[in-house]
C-alpha cells in the first residue's frame, strides 16, 4: 500500500485508541469503576490490534514524516474529541458563589427568572456589606448562568467547584437526582 493510505490508517487508528483512553481516564476520575473497566477492555484490545497489525505493517512500508505527522495528529485529535465527549456526557454538579458589589438584586431577579434556585446571604467585605448568592446547578447550566451574570455586572466574582454526594434540595436543570 502506498504511504498516504498507511498514514490515514495510522491517523484514524491512533485517534480512536486515544479517544477511548481519554474517556476512560475521565470516567476513572469520576469513580465509575464498571464503565472504566469496560472502556479499558475495548481500549486494550484496540491497542493490541493497532500495535500488531497497523504499526507493524506501517514499519514494513518504511517510516516517513507523513506517518509520524499522522500519528501525532491522530493522537491530538483523539484527546480533543475524548475531552469533548466527556464534557457532553458530564453530569457534574457545581456549587457556585456570586458576589457583586452593586448589582446583587438584578442578578438575583435574572437568575430566578431563568429557573435557577438560589440562596442569598449577607456578607462583609473589605469595603463593607454585600450579598453572597449561592447556586447549585449542573455543569451544563454554568455557562448560561455565567454569561447572564456577566451581562449585568462585568466585574462580578463568580466562583465554582464540583460537588460530590449531593442529596435533597433543588438543582437547576436536573430532573432526577437524589
């Protein structure tokens, strides 16, 4: 076979292998053991097929810059697509604090109108009293929340972190959760 065909085969083989590996790693970090093991099984079988057939045949044809570039490009694109897929299927739940010096009331009204549940409490900062708004929502709702808040107050402080083991209460845009 010619060099360009082997380069394309290498590109797609490595892309798929790295995609599996990236998704597996993210699933492992989220402590989804059974899913991680299943993905790892298919990833390792694919790696073996790639190592034995594709790479060995490509080496017989003679390594060249096209194959090296194809390998690197497939690896990079596999990482990107794997991260994109994991972001789409992510059900991360975030705890978000919003602090606005002068626009707390407008932010609260806007977010409540958008369907976000919120707890507001008083705080004291270096320059005096202020309101702290606390919201829990899934990761997919965070972008919508943040852009809405930034339109009202470009100087607003928005801090978020992931939550684990959440139960009870109301979370924006999550239908079934305990």
